[in-house]
C-alpha cells in the first residue's frame, strides 16, 4: 500500500491497490466517466470515494461502478470497466443507497484521484499513476475539501503547461 503522505514519486503504481483478476486489475475504488473520460477514485474505506463520485455525477458524470472497478491495459492505454456483478446504485453516506442513473460500462482512464485526509500543497508536483507501461495524471486530493468543480474543469480544459 502507498504511504498516505501525499509526496509520491512521479510514478505511482496502481497495482498496489488491487489484485489480478484474469488480465484485469481489480481495484477497491469508484469510477465515473465524464464526457467519455474515465476518472478513477481511490482511497481507504470511508475516505469519500462515493461522495466525490456523486459530486461529479451532479456535474454530468456517469457512474461506471461504485466500490469495485476493473482496470485493463491494451495497446491503446488503460480502460476502466465495470465488473460483471455491478449494481446500478451508489452509496450516499448517511442517506442510503441511491439509484445511480445512467451507467457507463467502460471508459478510457484519463485521471486518477487519490483521496487522503491530509492537507495538500497549493500547487502540487505533477504525478502520474501507471500500470503495465501506461500512464494517467494522478491528483492526491483532500477528501474533505470540495474538488468536483476543479476536476470537471480539468477534464474539460486540461491542466496548465508546466513552466
């Protein structure tokens, strides 16, 4: 397991968060797709994965799966896929299970969010999540600070170039 310090090296191996299931990596995570771009939300149990997914869904994201996701690699890159046992619901802490609305079966991985309950730097270093030689931008975010608007903005418009 990765340390929860927020100071990752530039490459963060996603294999440490899951186990192999056939050719896929099964992760305890939540995933949504926003305008065809997959967002993988990692964090410990109770970190706020479902809550952040619900926030992103309020901006128009569609749920791939809450609490379990399959990560696949091919020549095109990394793809998030719903496991066969997916249920069409998402958990809202303190409210209960909700119907998820429109579901998406898969999406190419565009962004990895790693939720932590620690203070994050104002302008963090660029980090990449990787698996099987493919990379996606990694953001280590504080789960207690609203981030959905910034995530949606980044997916729509990208990140500023590094100087």
